[in-house]
């Protein structure tokens, strides 16, 4: 079992920056890939970014890579999503998720085994 807790969400002005964190626990004998998804009111959950356990391979949604950067901490227990040049359209609840082993396309939410509770990001214009 893996527990995930997101943090770092806040209210920021357009053009600002924010770093989200995803802390994991309960995985003493497991390795996993981590993904970030977001969901805005009235919208379906959408893929944002993902990183493998090693941190050597990353994935980004279209038009995201130039503004967002995903990384895994050196201790492997925390994954970060550094966001810059934020836009009002980035407003959403952001979730992190974990996929144990290699189980599917990391761009699809159904490929993940565990989810965090989410953290709110609001970008004002």
C-alpha cells in the first residue's frame, strides 16, 4: 500500500510560479512511477505530467512542458511539480498518483493504483 499527500496549492496571480509536492509513504519494498493530474469544476480529470521511478524519463501534456517541470527528490519519497508562467486556465485541483511496476500508459488515469487527496491551485487574472 502507498499513501500519497499533495501540498503546495495556493492562490497566485497570472504569470506567477508555484511548486507542488507529492509525499509518499508505505512503500518500503515497492517502486513506482508518479503522475500529476488536474480537474477543474465542470471538467474531466486530465493528465498533466508523469515521471518514472528512476526520474530519468518524464512525460508532459501538450503545451505544458515549457512551463511545468516534474522531478523526483533524491530520497525517492517526494515528487515535485514546478509550475511557472501560470495562467487562469491552470486553475484546478491537482492530484498525484502512483503506478506500481509497469502497468500502462502513464497519460491515462486508469493506469494508476493509488491517489492523493488533491491540492487546490487558483490563478487569478
